[in-house]
C-alpha cells in the first residue's frame, strides 16, 4: 500500500482551497477590515475603530429597517408555517387532482424572484392590475402599496409568503408522508378523535420538521432583499426598508462602504444567533426523540 | 359480554372482491385464529372487525349489537399490530396509557393500571424508555400491554410475533396463551404460522381466497380436514398428495389405484363415483418397510434431512411423484438408495381432484 502523507495530499486539495480563499475567505476578511474603516470612492480608507458599528446602531434608518425586518419575518414566517402545515395535511388527506395541485403549489419556487415581483407589481397595479380591479369589483379595499406604508408591508408579506411557501410546504409534506399510517390506526383504536390525532400524534411527530423549516425560513427571511427592493425600493420614504436594503443603500447609494460592512457583519451576527438557537433546539430534539 | 357474529361479511376494493361472504360466530372468551396463505384476506377481515376497514356487505355484530358503522373507539376492541405501531415520541408508560389519557381517566387510576399491566408483562423497568430504545420482543410486549391496559372485551392480533426470532416467538406464544387464560377476553389472532394456530386456538378458521374453508378445533381440522386445501394447510410438513384413480365406490369405501400404488381400499370421503382423485398421505404415517394390510410405496431416496430426533426422507417414487416421510429417530440412509415405505390405508384421506386444480399452489 502506498503511504499518503499530509504534504502529499495538499496539492490535490489546493484548487478548491484556492477558490474558497479567493471568493469567500479573502472578501470576508476584507469586509471585516472595511467595517473598521471609513471608506468611500476616491478616498483612502481611514481607521475609525468601532465607530461604524455605533453609527449604524444609532441610525434611525437602521433601527427602522431592523424593526421592519423583525415584523415581516415574524408575521410572514409564522403565517407561512400555518398555511404550509394546513396544506400538507390537506394534501395528505387525499384531495382530488392532487398531482396538478401539487404542481400549482410548487410553481412559485420555479419562478425567478425578479419575474415574480414584476408579475405581482402588474397584478396589484393600482390602475390596471387584475387583482386590484377584481377587489374593486367586489367592493373590497384595495392594497395601496405604492404609497401607503402599511399596505406596502402587507404586500411584501404576501409576496414573500407566496414565494417561499413551496419550501416550507415541501418539508412539512415530506415529513407527513414519512409518518407510518399504522400509528393513526393504533390511535383510532386507542380512541383518538381526528383532533386528538392531530394534537397528540401528528404535531409532536412533525415537530422536528416544523422546527427545521421554521429556522431555515427565519434565516432566509432575515436576509430578504429582492422582494422589498424590487417592489417598493424600501419606500415610501424608507418606511418599508429591511436590513438588507439598508445595507445596499449604504453601500451603493451613499457609497459608505465602512458602515455597509458593519451592517453586513451585524446581519451575520444575528443569523449566527438564530442558527445556534436552531442547532441547540435540534440537538435537544434529536436527543429526546429516537 | 363480547361475542361476535359475522353474517355474510364482504369486502370489495373497487369491484375487486377480497372477502367473499364470511359467516362466523365467535363466543365470549374464545380464542379464534385465522390462518390462510398470504393474500387470502386474513388481515382485511380482522381490520373490518376492528373498524379500520369499511364493511362492503353483510353485518358484524359485537355483543349482540350491529357494529358495522360503529367507530373503532366505541367497539370495545384493542389491536396489536405486526409492526407494533408504538408512538415513537412517547415513553413506554405513555404509550400504554395513551388510550386512558384520551378518555380522561384520572391520572392516578391510569398510572395504577399501567403499572399493574407492566408487572404482568415484566416490563416495569422499561416504563421510562422510548420505543426506539427497546428490542423487538420488548416492543411487542409494550404493544400487548397497550392493548391490555384498556381492558377491552375483544383483542385483535395481526401476526404479532412474525418479526421475532424463533425462540422469542415460542416464549411470547406461551405468554399470550397465559394471558388469554387469565384475562378471559375474546381474542382473534391472525397468523400464517400453523404452530401458533394449533397451539393457541380454541378454534381455527382456515381462509383461502376470501372464503372460509373450514372452522373447527385444531385437532379436528388436523384429523378431519374437509378438503385438500385444509389438509395441506394444517399439519407440518405438508400432507403428500398423490393423484390416483378411483375404480369403485361402495358403502363409503373407495378402491383406488395408481401406477406403483395399490390397489387399496380407503375411506371414500366426499368421493361418490369412480374417476380421478387425490390421495392424501401425511408424512408421519409413512413408515419404512412393509407389513400385512399396509399400502406399499417404492422409490429412491432423493433427499435426506437428519434432525436427530426425526428424519425427513424425500422419496422419488418409481412411477411418479415424490413423497415426504417423517420417521421418528435417526435413520441412516444414503442418497439414491432403493427404499420401500408403507402406510395404513385407514390413515389416508381421499379428496376430489377438483380440490387441487394446481397442487403446487398450496404452501407449506
Ligand atoms: N387497499 C387495498 N386495495 C386493494 N386491494 C387490497 C387492499 N388491501 C388489501 N388488498 C388485497 O386484499 C387481499 C387480502 O389482503 P390481506 O392483507 O387481508 O391479506 P392477508 O391474508 O393478511 O395476507 P398476509 O398473510 O400476507 O398478511 C390481497 O389480495 C390484497 O392485494
Ligand atoms: Mg396480513
């Protein structure tokens, strides 16, 4: 047998390591470095310590963006979870035309975000949008999303739910499909009603899947950008800005690369907190179940 | 009181008939075993009694009341599944107490019943474990415990032991027999293991293709099978079936012959006229050598299985099929050796040829 030494192996790994270094590690280090400097076009970076972070954290626009992000994440992710759970159970209980409906439910995931937003802008257009006209025709209130901040936020929530429902749905539906049917037969014989089956068997057993879907969605939703940027651009008057949009504005509208980098790192920190909470819960689940 | 009455019970799956009209009376406290080849509808019948499967036709009465449309939880039954079907997220104690907690039984009362059942089944030390931390045999005990705790009037078992190894199966078999004695509840038990059927049952129901073939005490089925199917199904190893010609029938006795066999006079059974028939000869009634009044079979040893306590000899007859003989004790023979076996004609059974359109279809 040939002996493989560490040094003998290194050249084989080098291409991947090099790629990682160039596209991930160096830029990351550069962002960390930038976040401690004042930097813009045509200006030599200048070290400022933590002041970028302080600036960002005390900026009312950042706080507004943070607040919007939290509201949108909390409302959208939980609504989406409830809808996905309901749909997964509905699909599992054997509705007619299941295959066609499945395609319909999954379709939004195949649509590019830009196309999806363009579509929604048209559908909800205040003058000619089919949905707006339909709502008017039915005498229902219209979403005045292009100038009412609350309506705009509602619109963003609806859009992000529509775009990401397939993800949550697929996870929950798969989890439900994986549950053996004899458990339900045993529960029926034990005397469980449908509602009791749901609370005492379905929900506990789907818990891990729900948790996984929930935390993935928290993290994804926290980075939400295109829905907001393409739909409202953060407007009216920065009222629907989310953190990722704030970052983009700092970097590319105000060319303040230092504070943009600081924002990015704050987002990373927040995601890490979410992710570690997720891993902690998951490990506890795994220890408790099986 | 939990006697069951099935009258003309049928099951169709979209026009495809699986149970073709079953009539059966099960007395209170009786242990009834359903046996039959795979796919004959044993589980379907049991699940209809449980209420897990709708009854397409006929009536099911439990305790004298029509139960066709009663939901499973109101039938007073408990079921033990082949797959155990334990709730993976609950501990053993919670699994066993699940039914009680659904019915809002006071906790102290429920805990007492779980503890008592656990004691009977000797699983008290497992009460805090999750099902995944148990062996197959322990899971089976928990599944049985879950049924006992609810104190049902009818127990349904669907091949509860088929996932266990042979030794454990024997232990559990005895335990189930003991349970039946102590609880005195009605039990219906599905299996395709005929040792389980013979040892546990008060009465055996032999099913084939959704039709009841025969119902009776195990020993009656063994001694007086009503047709070749039951004869082949009950008893191990399987009965030998020899194609013969009936030459004459007279006063309940038939004179039969085949190349290399007889002529010999046996009980006519359901045969009324000369023609083709099947002679059923259990492997245990064949003995080496010949004697006065016995029917001789001559052939060569094709296969020899020496178990120590008994010897299985597969003999290829000079003029036709192979037969299996089981001889007590050890028999020293060499393959291909010429050998003669004989049986007493009074031990053989005669069946119409129509009983076995395809003799190879009968499983061991
Ligand atoms: N949901 C169903 N739809 C259509 N046919 C079915 C369905 N369930 C069972 N069957 C058919 O009914 C017949 C009886 O099935 P059943 O499960 O009762 O057999 P079984 O006697 O329990 O066999 P085994 O010993 O293999 O468990 C089989 O031929 C099976 O194919
Ligand atoms: Mg079965």
